[in-house]
């Protein structure tokens, strides 16, 4: 992937295909620690041990529409190319957790990209899915939980255009204090 935000979007799409209704995304972007830590955790259908052992192989996929699956293998390769760390853990009927940690100042670390648009795209996709989003850098942290926002909205769907525009500004302001 060209940008970390696009990789995150691809990982979240995997969670959605796994029928997750809760997706947690934690990002720590630290100059001081020289790392970008990304953690995506969902409550989807999870993977069997056999699938988990093969999921980083680009010539393995559970999808029937094609014979390759590149998202997770490319994420792993991208992280490890920087000297970083990759881990995936999954349990059937419990969900999946993926951790990738890039070495921030490595020449092969992709740019962050547009995390705001990534989150907005995810929220728009299915109003039933709840997202917990935590972004932290060396100076501040931003937290957003769509379940809390939905409670405030009452009967108004979170993916209404006016709400999406407000959410976009809210996330942008929170991430760029």
C-alpha cells in the first residue's frame, strides 16, 4: 500500500467481511519513540488456527472471487521492511487482532496518509458497526467512540450526510490539536 491509512482501511474491510460489529483502532505516532504503532481489533467471526497460520501467505485467501489475498501479507511485509514488528492473533467466534509497528524514521516507512477520510469511509459504510478510534502522538491523544455519538444522536443515523460532515471536522480537529 502507498499509505498507512490505506492499509488500515484494507484491514478494517477484512473486519467488516468477518461480520465485526465492534472495531477498535489504536494508533500511536511517536517521534520520541521512533515508531508508528497500529492495532486493529475486532469482534468478527475470527479465523481457525489453520487459516491463521496461512493468512500471511499472499497466495492464500478465504475469498472465492480470487485466489490471492494481499492485504495482510503486504501489511506484514511493509512493517517488517522498516525493521518493525507484526503480529496477528485470531480466535473463532471471538475476533481478530492485528498489530503492526513501523520504525518511524526508516526510509521504507510509508506516509501516514489521510486517517480522517479512512475513518469517515468506515463509518459511512455501515451504521451498525461501532468504532473506537484512539490516536496519540507525543503531545496529545484523541479518542472517539461512535457508540457514544450514536447515543447522542438518538434516532438519527450516524451516516447521514450532515453528521458525516460534522464527524469529519471533529476527527480532523481532534487529530491536529
